[in-house]
């Protein structure tokens, strides 16, 4: 520029030149930026021959210190902007269009300043290019733009800036994510393109005063947004109008409220559901408030109040004291005490109260509520009260059943044990005696079998009532099982008086009971143990009384037995036998004997019952009556039964293979095995498979008492055995508790009349009547009848006359070892030939 000024001096007067230079210098000094001249030489080098003094004020450098690098870029330009700036200069030199000068400059103090401007090129006489340019400091403006960009891009909500025509001018990153579009696809689009068709009104951006479809002002609007892929979402959009430089712009802030709407809908649905539940609950949903001054109020009560308390919710809200007035004085005090405790500890309040309902029937209510304390000091409980009257009555019934027998309404064993503790402590204080009586009714099973369980139960209750009436008010009678009772006699100063009371009790138990116009003679066996002579605790005394009862039953009906040391010794012997029996099973001391069953028509052997025998090296032959009960009690009966199944099926199959007559073999099983039938059935399957014996040659015998202990289970097991081809018989019939209604459901083949009815059947009218009834019943049920224990010819003839099918007993043969039984089969021995005894 100075060269051009000097060149013009030749034609301009000196005074005028100086005056022009002064004016130019003053004009440059007033420019708010940096003026410069940049020159591109023909050889390609770039330099800056002149800077205005603005470079000193803005960058802190003098014009003389402004240097360039090898590419011709100013040293003060930030390294990241240098290449772009050099490219812009060369492009301007080629096209001779203005050069955009925009870059960051580093000041002498190390600060970054944003510079923006342009330079105008013209070509010099030497072919080079010279630019006259100006850049100004736009740092503040640029920083504001950056801050705005940062806020826009980091805002969670979508921000759209619309021009006067409603087209999108600016969209932040959230808007791009919200509508699933890129920035390029948003810019220039009308707002309506982002909405579902039903919201695309031409009046969207009109003033709200002009059109009801306007979304400008007035808060957020609920719309439906449209993604680029065509899916829609719930959109909340707030649109504001902005005036800038006389132009009308719009700023829209939007967000996806799909989840919020779903939550709100779920809350509404939940509220409706809760209200429906509250309205239909068999109880009361409530909100209760306890004020600092002690006043109790209800702020919400459901409609259940009407049916539970007999008053309307409105009445209870208006008069909360009516609730307290329904409680007894004690319940009211307990209720307020518990409420106060809950308020102090801020713990849930559990309440159980009783009120008179609208039907004047007492109702039990149970409630639970949780407290919260408000800032003003009152405590609020939200909770539920439900009517638990039925549950309470059921609990009372269960409590009764826990301590009482449901049939006789007598106390049970649990109640007896608890009562004993109190009676024992009293007896110790007074040095008195207690009597523990174990009482068992005789032959109640016969009544059940012949007359049915309903009659048997009535007889049982009648006897219980008579015995209970004969004891004192401080004494106790309990039913512990079928026909077994325990009695506690208290307050006796000496043994003689107590023994007199026991004699009277025993006599009272031998009585006649009338049921349905028919008299039944009932007798009972009694066993007695005394405190403190025979034991200090209830279990010991009951055990000793039971041992005495078992001895009494062994002596016959209506027997009485006091516990003695001899009975204790006998119990010890039983335990010893249990240990010996366990070793006997392991050492192979058991064997099988067979007793034939004979047909009364042709006299031939039609079956045989297998009976276990034990010969001990120390004791010699042991009676089954002694060791079978021990095996039952100890659980060894399972192993014994499996031994018998294996031995008898194997022996029977061997005889068949020899060509001997084939007859079924019957093996006795216990009630315990029917309770755990899987093991029994598995054992039957195994022995039949191992031996090859066909299943119809195997029978199982179950005593009547065992069968009726759990009749439904026994029926199911017998049915399963029948499906396997194994027949079943009821043994010792007449001694248990079966009835015709139960018996006819059993898929059995045989009934075996107990020997106690058979031995005197020809001479005892009672036994004859019972046997006659049993045979008639069996015939009606199409069952084979086998009479056990037949020993006399007159009994045999009588049984044949009654129509009995088969007999088993000494009159034909006692139980035989395998070789002797084989001999009978070989000889084809028949009834009427020489009797083997």
C-alpha cells in the first residue's frame, strides 16, 4: 500500500498526498480488527508486507513480529486451522474470488482468539497475487455459539427451531434421536412431517386466539410423533413463538412420553382395580388418623363397613366414636393402647377385635395397618380389616380337635398328658396317689362287623358316657384310639380307697348299652398303674398301664390287671427277644411250615397257608405269638415277609416242576406292609420273576384289623395285587372293625373265620350265630369262606351244615415242614382218611 501511495505522488501535489495519508491512517486505526496485505509471489512464496496496528491490540504482537512458516501460514494461527487456511488462500489465488479468512489465533499471552473476515485478491503486474484483507475478533460470539451448540446437543429434550413458514431451521441431537432421523433429513422439513396424519393441521403455528388447532403457547400438547420408519410414539410438545430482528421464529421442545403414558394408564388401572377390590373385599379398607390431642378419626372407609359393622361409611366418617363404642371396655382399652404403641414406635398395628354385626351375631375382625407421621404431627394408618369369623370358629374347632376326640368329645392323649402334669404336681404337694387306667373294650369289632360302624360308634359313645359318669369331677377320661381309653383318677389318700374306686370303675365298664332299640352287652379289660409306685412321668405310667392291659386281655374278656414288676420284666424280655430276632433273620434261623386248606365237598387239599417258624439256638422253638408282635413293633416284619415270599414261592414252584398237584400258597402280610405297599408289591414282582411261579398260585392274607385300619389304602393295594393276578384273603375275620359297606368294596377272594369263633361253634349258640352270619354274608358277596382252627368232628359237621367252603385245622393237619407237606401232596391225602395230628 505504501508503494501505491508513493507511485501516486508523481501526479498528486505534495500537500494533498500527505493529507490523504493522514486520512488513510486514521481510517485504518478506526477499523475494529486487523487490516493486512498478503502477497503471493510468482515463485509461490507468501508473505505479509503490512499489518495495521490492530494486531498489537488484539494479539499482542507488533506488525514487525508477525512471521509466516514455510507454507506461508502465519505463526499465530492455531496449528489445527493452518492447512485449511492455506488451502483457502491458494483456492482464492486460482479463482480470484474473495478468500474466507477464519481461524483461531494464539495471542502473545497464550490465549486463543477466534478471527473472522475476508481478503480481496487482485493480480499484480509481475503475475503475483495480492490480497487486501480485514479480520475481526469474534471470540465472544464464537464462544456463545459453542455454548449454545453444547447446550443443544446435550439437552435430553428434543429442541427444534422453526422459521416463519414452520420449516425446521435447527435440530439438536435429541431431536434426531427422538424422530429417528439424521440432521440433514430434518433441516428444511415442515413440523407437520414429524407428526401423525391426524395432527397435520395447517393452523398448527397460528396464534391460539385464531385457531383451536394451534400448538403455540399454552403449555405442552399431547401429540403423536412419527419416526422415519413409520412407527409412532406418544409426543409431548411445547411450542413458543420468538421475535428476532422482526422475524417470527418458533422454538419447540418435545419428549417421548410413551412410558409415562403407560405408567399413568397403569396407575389409573391400578387405582380402579384397588377401588374395585376395596368395594368387593369381605372387609373394610380404611384410613385412620390419630391427632395430637388424642382424637381418632376416619378419613376413608370402604363400602365393606356397611356389611361388617352395620353402618354406612358416611356415618362412620361423621361419627368415628361409633367404632369404639362397638368394642367392649377391655377391647377398647387394648385397642387404644396398641394404637398408641404403634404411633410411638411407627410400627405396623395388628388388631383383633370382636363386634356385634348387623345380624346381632358376634363377628371377629382382624386388621393390619401401617403408620406414617405427617409434618403437622398427626399419625395416619392405612390398612384393612377383614371378617375372620369363619376362620376364628375354625381355629376354635381345630383347637378343640387338637385336644379332643371328635367322636366321643372326650379329651385325647395330648390333653391327658397336659392334665397329668398338673395332677402330679398336686399329688406331690398333698402326698396323694394317682391311678392311670388303660381300658380297652372287648369285641367291639364284632359289633362293627355285624351291625356296621354307625351302630358300633353309638355303642362306643354310650359306654364312654357311662364310664365318664362314674368318675369324679377332678378325674379325667380320654380316648386314645379305637376302643382304647385312658383314665386319670386323682386325690386318693391311700391305696385301699383307690383300689375300691378302681373296682367300681371296672364294674361300671361291664354294662349293657341300648342302641336303636337293641341291647348290646359290652365288657372291658382294664390295666392300672399307680403314681408314684409304678412311675414318675406320664409316659412311663401309660406304658405300664398298657402293659397291664395287654396282660388282662390275655386272661380273657372283662379282666382286670394291676401293673407289677413281673410285667416290667416281661417288657425287658420282649426287648431281648427283639435283639435275638434281628440276629435270627441275619443267621437264617427262620423256616416255613405249611398248613393245608381242605375243600369240604371233595375233601381234597385246595390250598395251604405258609407259617413262619423260628428255632433259636439259645431258646429253641419260639412261638409265633411271642415273636410276631415283636417283629411288627421293630419293623423286622418286612424282612420276615420277604423271606416267606421267596421261600414259599420257590418251594411251590419246585413241587410243580416235580409234577405234584398244584395248589396256591398263602403268605401272611401285616398292616404295616400295606401302609408301605410299594415295597410289598416290589417284593411280589421280584419273587414271581425269580422263581417263575405264575401269579395265581400266590395268595396274600391280611388280618381284618389291619385291613380296616386304613380301608381305602388297603382296597387300593388289594386291587393292584388283583391286577397282578395275586389273590387276597381277609384273615382272623370277626375280630376287627369291618362293616359290610366297607367289606363289599374289597376285591378279595376269601374270608377266613377266626378260630375263636370256630372252636366251640357246635356248642356255643353265640359263636354259632356269628359264624352263620359271616358265612351268609360271604355267600352274598360271592366269597370263599375258610374256617380256621377246626379240631373236632362235631365242629366240622356243623360248619359243613352251615355251607362253609373250606376248613383249616388240626382235624386234618397241623402246620408241617416242607418235606411233610410234600408227602401229603404226593399221597393225595384227603379229608376223611387217617387224620395226621
